[in-house]
C-alpha cells in the first residue's frame, strides 16, 4: 500500500481471532483513497485465519505473544517497527471505515503542524440498540473539534479523550512524550492525548472520518469496563489533576441519554438507570483499587490478564498475593 504523496505513513492494526471482521476490514481498506506506505498487523497468536488473511491483503504480520499483549506496549512495538513513518495510523480489527475516504480525512487533520493526534468518529453498529447508540452519539458527535493546550483547561477530563480504534499520530509528537505507556490496564490513548496536550500539542476530532464501531455490552461487562476506567484514573491520577474529575462528564452524558431515550426508546430507561448505577459503583471501586485484593480486582475487571501479571510481579518480589 503506497501513499500518493505527502509524509510517509504506517497503518498499524492489533488483531486476535478477528473472524469475519477481518474480511470486512480488509475489503474496506482496499477501497480507501489513502494508502499507507506501510501496513503492519500485530497478531496475538490468532488460532483462526486472521494472520493469513491480512498477509494475503499485503500486510506485514508480526506475531505478538498473547500472554504479553499490552494495550500501550504492543502499539509502541508497532511504532518502533515503523521508524521511517511520519504518521502512524491505528485501527482496531472491529473498526470498519464507513466510506472510502475515512483514512484520508483523518490523516488530513495532521496537515496542521500544531496537531499531535487526530481521531475519528465512531458510528454505532446497524444492530445496536438505543443504549449502545446514544453512547456513540455522546462521545462522537457530528461536529469537528480542535482541543488546544489552552482550551483543554476548561473542558474537564473530556480534554484527554481519544480512541485508538481509529486515530492518527504525528510520530515526532508521540516520540517527544515517550511513546505509548507500557503496563497500563487500558486507556493508553487517553494517557497519550493528555501528555500531548501538556507538552503543547493540540488534538483534533474529525467527524467526517468515520468508522463503524460499537459494543453491545451487557450490564456486567459495562461495570467491568468502568472498574478499569476507575483503575486508570487512580493510577494515572495526573489526568484528573490536570484536566478535572470524570463526574461532570458523567452528568452531561446522563442528561443526553435520558433526553434521547425519552424520544426514541422510553422502554429502555429502566435498563439505562441500572447500567448507570452499576457503572458508577464500579468506577468508584476502581478508584479505590489500591485497597482491594488482586484476586477480587481480577473478578471485577474486564482485563483479568493484567491482574494475573500484577500477581506474578508481586510473587516474584516475595509479596505473595
């Protein structure tokens, strides 16, 4: 895949047993008007045909040990393999470009030399219910936005929001802040966006650059995800200190969700209320994770492998469980 002009670029996709999504993504990438100079897939030992499908599509496939997969560390490994690229484009295997110009529009935002990272819009899946859809509408609206170091101060925690499901980074900006963090439970994209803003870079949200990407989480799964968000905010406390607490953003979401559901799906309001309570309780537990035993945290988390690694480190250090 070769770009027609401009800075050298790399498209990097972590994969694991993508199944039919691999076919959908490969087809959508083949139609893109922007072609990256490098196409790299970081595959975590898939047991299906994922790796072979991407090889046939022209990707360089690098195997990553599944047990050592790390949201930030694995992506940084990809960046390290593409040192000649000035623009690093990241996708996830379930983020399908919505049209033929999605990547071109995203990369175009980096023509502004002040932009360190740009991320695109995420649309709900066709089969998404109202609760799943409104979450995407809240986090990914139809209007573009540029967040500068100056405007970030008044935005709260939302200033550091970004998603590596579809994002493009200026390689020099990423290198300036030390790259992607290693050993985080998740949220490496928020950490990088926050560090870029604090380092003087701006962040772009490009609504016309869209992918279809959402999740139909059950209540327990959403709670586990928000436990992990709490862990992230507890361990990366500088995010809340620098940009503000998450509760203000939560209240804005609750207001939008209730208005949307009243109009489109009032029968879902009870379920939404239960979800909100579960997410908030889980988030607060995550903030207090330092006082919880690892075995309990592993059950509460969407990332049990992270806690197993934490257990191993403690055992090696002689602290047991």
